[in-house]
């Protein structure tokens, strides 16, 4: 699965621009008074400015295996302690991956993750080529099992074969792209940040025919978030974004 487009909300567009463009050096694809789109590998990441509180998101960015320390040195960020004090790289033997965690300019929890089973080790890559794409988007839900079932039925996104479903957590997809489902209130790993219901739109490639699909989570906290997963046409997507 590949996440091609990811739309999120931000309460502070300028702080968002400073972090992703100035600190991470991402290319700007589009910019207006109320939105910013940057490129992270094959992913177009768009932030839309809103005048309301926004629960923090969690996203992960794939980087080449063996490059994590180099990237962490190049990007002088405040990396979080992981499995013990002073250890800023987490080892995930079941997922065959290593990762570090940090916050962006508005409190979203980001992650650089190097996956052993992906052939991302070209020695000729420059530092600007090291981001393969957004490989994880965290989706908060009141009912992990229900939302997992809906995504699998409607979009044929498989259970991640390196993760076992739990009542408050699940992962769907593959090493290139994952939907990380977390029960509302559960803290994101290695942080004090609880998962919260949020607006999110994802356009992604999935399945043997690699067709493009859209998953859209409404920002309607009065309903179980699992009810708001649906496939939409391009025209429906444009109109719903204006709500």
C-alpha cells in the first residue's frame, strides 16, 4: 500500500510551514493563505488551516535501512526517549524495524522508521532523497475492531502480517503503507500524547491492480469514528472538504 495524498488540519499554518519546509527541508508543492502542501517522497502532505483545536496526529516516514543514525544526526531534532532513558532509537524485532520519534511545530508526533525488509539502501541517495514517503497514519477510533473490519471490507486493505490485532490497537497494510488504528485516549508509543478523533483524508494505492482509493474520516466526534470510513468519488471528496 502506498499513501499518495494525506490531508490533515493544523491550528497554526506558519508553525507548520517553518517545521516542514525550514527544518525538514521539504519541497513546497502548493501554498495559499489557508493551506500548505509539501512532498515527502511519493506522498503529498497537505495541512489545512482551521480556527479550532486540533488533536495531535501521528505519522511515520520511511527511511532507508541503515540510515537512521545519519538522518538523526543531520536533522537536529528533540528525539524522544524510547525503550529506556537516553535511548532514542526503538527496536521492533517483530516488525523488523528501528525508529525514532519527535514532535513537529504544532505537537504532532512524527517518526522516522527504517524497515529491514524494504530495499532502501542505495548508497547514492542524497539527504533530500532519504524520505521514501509517509508510511503510517494514525487513526483514532472508539472501536478498533469495528473500524478495522470496515476498512478491510470496503478497501480490501489486509491485516499487517507483522502485527496481531488487539482491542485498543491494530495495523492494516504493509511496510510501504499502514493505517495505525488506536483507541481514543490510548497514548501513542513513547509519548504522553493520547490518540484523539480528527479530520483525515487519505488517497492510497492498494491491491494487485494498484487502483487509487480514498479513505475519509469526518471530524464528527459525536459518532463512533468507524462509521465515517467510506469510499468517495473525486467530486464528493472536493465537496466534503468544504464542510
